[in-house]
């Protein structure tokens, strides 16, 4: 075997509740996605938890997941829905019985509708409301969570929700963004303190890292600026109370001076003959760049919380996973403390504002015929082998 990973290495896959459960009382519900699908029924995970747990446990020794806040808590500071708590607990217990540890994500791009009405992230109320949620998460699930991830990619959430306006709450206002950033980072500090009262499990955030680079002269300044804001400024606000830094990596992005991606400006990617998946420029080396950059800066243990490619082509997913794992292996050999890797994603799911035809899964989900049948893809078989052999 060429690439053997350290003993105890965490291998897993990752999902987010909103992308796999039918939309309940949150702002994504009803959104018309770029591919024409409506955000509502996603992949029926809430009806298939036990079947899904069986599949998940074959794809790693760990699973990164979040819960549907909008169903657990139906009003500000309201008590969690007992029945739903028990449902989630049975699912999590089943995973644990199968030897699959759990990384629990508190916030993954979704707030309940009441949260938006009672004071969104730009108001100070949000800190107390989120803290109450985290308090009850800790009360109800800390015995089952082996790792905690307070916020999933605050940088992506803030940029898309408050600057480009493509995610709820669809704002395009840097001042609102700044307020939300400050409140979220305070909420992160509080959340870490609350969780620590209940458990010794390591706590992190996941930080999305993108390689921004100038495609031409006009792109020089914007690339520097977004790199600083997205990769340093946002992170610095969250990192202090954490035990580990989660890094999620998918792509690099050229600026000309506007961002160039396959999903938004395919003609530019094609014209420049840049390798790409169905969404972005493909550049796995970028993951190594960010691992080294963040390790040198923060010296916190690193877990890859998400990595994957948007494609329907299993061979491409296998090749790219190998490529990413080689890079990870190199970083580990250099002495960087990398504890694990979660592939994004376990299942094909609802890719937020662009829709479910943009696939990331190791497991195919048939949403076209409405059956939601799960079928392991060849790339899923490949990943199972990696997990078994602790390398490839
Ligand atoms: C998010 C996922 C998303 C993935 C692919 C990450 O930024 O955390 O929810 O599906 O990227 O776009």
C-alpha cells in the first residue's frame, strides 16, 4: 500500500440535515433551485434513518451530521420536541453500536423561521437564541457526540447569505454581514463554553478554504482582498476557543475581476481550458496550501470536515479522492497534526440554491423517479476499501 494513514485516523462521510431531510419550518423551503427543482422533499432521510445508518457505518468509522433545528425547537427558547429527540438518539445509537463515532454540527446554513422573525444573526437576540439551542443539544446529545462542530463554514454562510444574497436570508449588505459575523463569533464562544460544561469531546468549526487567484491584472486586488476576508478575517474571529480546526476544501477560484466558476460562468472556464467539476475549477493542491497555511498560523489539530467533487462520474470521484488523500498524506508526513477526513457527501443530496442534480454522493439517490432508492456507487466501494485498509 502506498498511502498508509496513522492509526486511529478518523475516516467518515458528512451530511447536513437540511440537505437530506424534507424541509420543515426553515427559509430554504420553497426556494426554486437553479436546476428547476424546488427545495422541499430532499432525500427522505427522516423516513429512512435506520437504512441510512447501515449504509453510513460502511463508509467510515465516523459520521459528521447536523439536526433539523426548525423541527427540534419550534419557538424561541422552546423545549425540544421529545419524539424527535428520541428519533435522532435512536439513529445515533445505532451508528455507535456499529462502531461509528459522531461529529455533531450545531449550525449548518439553516435557521428556523422563528429565528429569522425573532431577530436574525444581525441582532443580538440571536446569540441567546442560538445558545439556548446549543444548551439543549448538549443536554440531549452530548453522551453520543464524540466531536462537536459549532458552525459549518461561517464564511460561506455569511458571504452567500449577506453579500451575494444567494442563500437565505438573501441580504446584500456588508454592514449587515459585519453585524452577523460579530454575533456569530460571540455565539461560537458561548456555544463552546456550554458544550464544555457537558462533555470533554473536542470542539471545532469547519472553515471552508478557497484558493483565490487573479486571472488577469484586474483580478489582482480583488483576489487579495477576498483571500484576506474569506480565509483569514472570518477564521480569526472563530478560532480562539476551539480544540481543532475543521478545514473543508473544494476548489480554487480565479478573479477577472469577478469570480469565475463553472456553475456561474462556464464559458470562461472552458475558454481557459481549466480542469473543473460541475461547479468549480478543480485544483486539489489547494487543500495542501490551506492545511499548511492554517497549521502554521494556528497550530491547532486539523480535521478535514468536507472534501469532494460535484460530479456524476464515479471514476472522476475516485481519482480526485486519491489525489486529495495523497496531498493529505504528504502533509501528515511533514508533521502536521491531521486527525481525520470526512468525504462530502455520503449521499447525493439537495445542493442548496442550485439543486439536487448537482451530485456529491458516494451513494446514488434516485430522486428522478421519486423512489429515493439508495445505491452504492463504484466510488463508494472504493472509499469503503480505503476505510478498511486505512489507506490505499
Ligand atoms: C457545504 C455543503 C455543500 C458543499 C458543496 C460546503 O460548502 O458545507 O453543505 O453541499 O459545500 O457545495
